[in-house]
C-alpha cells in the first residue's frame, strides 16, 4: 500500500478514534453533559457510518479495533492480513478500515465462531 493511501486511512481512523472517545467521555459523564447532545449525535452518526455492520454499541471494543488498526499503521503492517499475511483488498479496507483479516480468513474465523 502506498504512503498516501496509508495516510488517508490513518486520518480516517484517527477521526473515528476521537469521535469514539467523545462518546465514551459523554457516557461516563452523562449527567452533566445535557447541552452536548448535538455534538454527540453527530459523533454517533459518523461512528455508525464508519463502523457499519460491525457496530456493536460497545464503544470500548470499537475503540480497541480502531487503536489496533492505528498501531498496525505505525508498525507498517497495515493492510496485511493478520492470519495469512496477504494484502487485504483496498475495497474491503475502504468499507472497514480496521479490518484485521482478508476476506478468505475472515470467513474462516466466522465459520469457526458459529
Ligand atoms: Zn488472510
């Protein structure tokens, strides 16, 4: 993956991380943050859009996923499948920037989980 593409994903992941942190903060101090609702709605919207079907409403879990993807960028391992090492299709990363496995391995993992 070229540097520009990696940078683009990094920016997206960092934005996503900030938005998740915002929601976590808000949830933990919910009583005093009534006036921040609009901002939280916006954050939720973006997170839902970015996390798509993996949206679990478990924000800490989501945060870990995003943080790990950012770590992979720092380690120059971003875009490589954590299982077989193959390059994850760019199309898949566009939808799921924090994807850990290539499509083939993801299917195997999901089959095992069933
Ligand atoms: Zn793989």
